[in-house]
C-alpha cells in the first residue's frame, strides 16, 4: 500500500518525466536537434534542421520560468486553473460590457432518425451517410478558447484552419506570416482553428501537446467536434459564431489553410488600396463551378445532396480576405442554411444569401499555380513576392521561401499584381 507521500512522489516524478519529454519534443519540432527516429511524432515531413530558430524561443517571455510550465503539468488543481483561463467562460469584463460568451456547453446530439429509412439515403456512400445523420448538430462546446484575442483595436485577424497533429505547420506559420505584430500602428493577431483528432490514437497522444502548445502561444481555438473533411464546414460556422461573439472591432479577417504561403505586406498594400470597400470578400474565386460527380474525386457530391448544375461563386478556402462587418453578417447567413459538406462552397452559398459577390484577385493562388508541378514558378521567390496567397507548401519549404522573399531579393521585373 502506498501512502500519500509515496503517491505524491511517484506523481511528481511522472509529471517531471512527461514535462521533459514534451520539452524535448518541442525543441525537436523546432528543428534544433536532429534526434531522428525516437521522436517520430508525426509522419509529416519535418522542418529541416538548418532552418531552426533560436533555442528555447518558445519558452521566452510568456511564462517566465520553468516553474510556471511545470505547474501546467503538475496537478489537476493547477490544470483546472489553466482550464478556466481557456474554456468557454473567459474573462467576464469585455470592453463594451456585453457579457457575450460561447453559449454551447454540452453536446447532446444524436443521429437523425428521420432519414435512415429512406431509399435515396441507403444508396449513399458511408461518409455522406455520416454527414447527413449529424447535419443538424450545428454547434459544439469549446475546448480551448481565447475570448481576449480581439480585445482593443485589431486591424487584421489571421485565422488558420489546422488539425491537432500539425504542430510543425503552426510553428512555421508563427515564425513567418502568422506572427502577431504591429505594422504601421496596426495590430495583427493570429488564431488556429482545430477540432478533435478523428483517430483515437491521435486523440490520446496529441491533446495534451495541443493544450501545452496553446499554453505557450495562446493562439488555438478548439471545438469538440471531430476533425474530418466534411466537418470543415463546422469549423467555418464555429469560427463565424465565435467571431460574432468575441470580435466586435476587427477590421479585416484573413482566413486560410496551414500549408500556404502568405504575404502580409501585400495584404496590407491591397487593403490600403481598397479601404472603403463595403462587403469586401476577395480571393481565388471560381464562378459557375460544376459539382463533381465522379465518385473517386475528393470533392464528389451526389445529386441527392446538390442537384443544381452550378455552385454559386466562391473563393478557394486556401486563403481569402474579408472585412469584419461582412464576417458578422456571414454568421447570420450561415444560420439560415443547411450545412454543406464542402466548406468553401458553403461560404459561397452564404454570400449568395447576402447578395455579396466575391471578388477574384490574381494574387490569390489557392487552386494550384500551374498544372506542371515541375514548373520553375513553384520555386521562384520573385513570383511569391508578388502574391498574396500561394498554396501548397511543406513547412520547410514555407520557411525557406519566406526567408528568400524577405531577404534582399532583387527581382529583374516587378510583377504587377496589385
Ligand atoms: C440528451 O437528449 C436525449 C434525447 O433528446 C435526452 O433524453 C437526454 O436526457 C439528453 N441528455 C442530456 C445530458 O441533456
Ligand atoms: C425528425 O422529424 C420530426 C417530425 O417531423 C421533427 O420534429 C424532427 O425535428 C426531425 N428530426 C431532425 C433531427 O431533423
Ligand atoms: C462531425 O463531428 C461530429 C462531432 O464530433 C461527429 O459526430 C460527426 O460524425 C462528424 N461528421 C462527419 C461527417 O465526420
């Protein structure tokens, strides 16, 4: 039988070991130590060892001491203290005294019994069945929240769709285009949107890491729904609701993927040139897109789900810009529609409800640059320098390209995009 003291000692030892493991992982992920196989946390390509930043930068400033960090892992008590900092309630005093907060605190949503007996439903693929059975479950509770994120005057809110396991992508974004900073007196803030890993093993292994990452950086919003392809629309609607709740004074929102290159400089230049546009929504817009009916395709949609020949105009979800006022209207529009499994198309449907036409801009390249993957454009920094968004880059390539673009790059001809 262990007495309390022994139990405490074991508990402490386990906590410290866990902390050390996590610190090691953090450092390895930041690319400073090339430890190789033992820390194969992610199957993804990892940042090149040569591209790491200053050791320990992750821990600077924020917490001040290692003690504070041990506290995070130490005991349930302290954990719940951090929890209350990050969960739904948040600080009650907001600047305009509106006591708005995330109002969904429990999930009680069962499969819709009304459709499973219908013939058209029975013939659908399993993923569409899954989608339709839970389509009416619109909102879920928050696991990690940051009610304080939009406090004060925020010029540009960078919102990035990510998933729990992609620690390295978030890490690079924080060092490059997603850095929270003040440019010309204008504040930029950053948030990552994640759900719960859909795979059980990942859920078990990554949740603590995600919480720790958020404890250090304070930039993760997490909701209690599974991160699946069809649930990306939930990520969209949850963000819109969150934004509507907590962000009354944000001027612009950039929303994108965690594997894109973004030029903040060009976003600023663009916004300054269009500063009095109302209902601004700009991106890589496709008009009259035809729903894909080939079952092998990732974006396949059966007629039962959408029967019209075309989608409304929509911007590729890889990266687009909108103004804060429009984002709030989109929240109301989204609430009038049934969820659609493709998130960017869904947003196009919301825009249609609002009679807002998204604007196509050539500096947004979210549907692929050029067909030919070998094309030199894919590696040409002068091309990236003239763009606002380019998909799709591995973390190491993003870091590399960012450094090139922000070096003393001399481009022989200025590509006129803006
Ligand atoms: C969840 O919903 C079911 C059926 O609607 C109800 O019987 C049950 O009490 C609810 N549970 C909670 C925890 O609200
Ligand atoms: C199922 O049908 C009943 C009766 O028409 C309706 O009240 C209920 O809201 C439906 N359930 C869902 C989840 O749509
Ligand atoms: C979306 O997430 C909810 C909650 O975790 C889950 O019940 C549902 O099956 C998911 N939907 C899809 C289509 O994966």
